[in-house]
């Protein structure tokens, strides 16, 4: 089974104009997807200050 991590970042507060980014990455298990999600949220310190979402979904 394949899972997809979808993460988005809206950072207009830090830019002169509106900026949004949406990315995705495939994983072979829910566990690895959730681990990647945790790393994404941990490593993007600004994620706590901006509108950021990360979710794992079944493909």
C-alpha cells in the first residue's frame, strides 16, 4: 500500500507578496509517512508561525 504526504505552506507574512507552496512525497507505509511528517514539522521552525499543514493519505 502506498501513502502520500501532502504538505503546504502559506507564508505571506514573511514575503512582500502572497506565497504558497504545495508539495507531496510517496511512502511505502503509513509509519514512514508519519515519520516524514514529523520531521517536516520539526525542521520547519516557521511552520509554527505560518499557516502550514501536513497530512498522510492512502493513495
